[in-house]
C-alpha cells in the first residue's frame, strides 16, 4: 500500500486541525513543518490499519450481498412435480 497522498488543500486543512488540537490539548504550538511531520507519521502508522479495516468491511458487505442474492435465486425456484 502506498503512503497517503494528500492534496495541498487537504494537507492545509489537516495541518490547521492538528495545530489547533495540539494547542488546545497540550498547550503546544506546532509549526507547519512539525504538524506535517506528525500527520505523515500518523498516516503511515494508522493508514494500514484503516485500509485493512476498510477491506474487512467491504468483504463482509460483499458476503452479505452474495447471501442475499442466493436467497433471491432460491425464491425463484419452481416446484417440481406434486
């Protein structure tokens, strides 16, 4: 899996959010470079976990849809003989 590639606009929003959070929670002032470094670290560390969770959720959804399709096909069966 590739590293997250944030657009400049997305990165700017994230930097501002991280700076505000760190200031409010820890009374620390982060510059843009420090905030971007923290974002890269967190994205790299947590990114794979979120990616894998998304795959697991997609697999579970797909399994439910296949089961539902199987039920729908079963309902289309016609009785044979009497």
